[in-house]
């Protein structure tokens, strides 16, 4: 696997879901967003790999509105 850092998954929709603590645009936590530039490429790829599951879990729970 390459040591090249993947691009940030941010899509400029920065709204944090109150229940999960995840951004509804990129599905990262505030901690992950804040640490992104300091994470290794492997850590960033691991987070990116987990994002689809996070989104699905939030939508399955029926609370993607953040309210």
C-alpha cells in the first residue's frame, strides 16, 4: 500500500449529528477531522474505509437529521 495520503473525504457539508457525533458530510468525528492532517496515510485510509458503514448505520438508525 502506498504511503501517499488520500484526499480528505470532506465535501464542505459540515453538520455534526448530535446523537452520533459524526459529520453528516464526511461521516468523520470531530476528533478525526481535527487530527486528519497529523494521521498517517494508513490511518486515513482506515477511516475512509469505515465511512460507508458509519453512514449506513446512522441512516438505518433513522437519525441522520442531527436533530
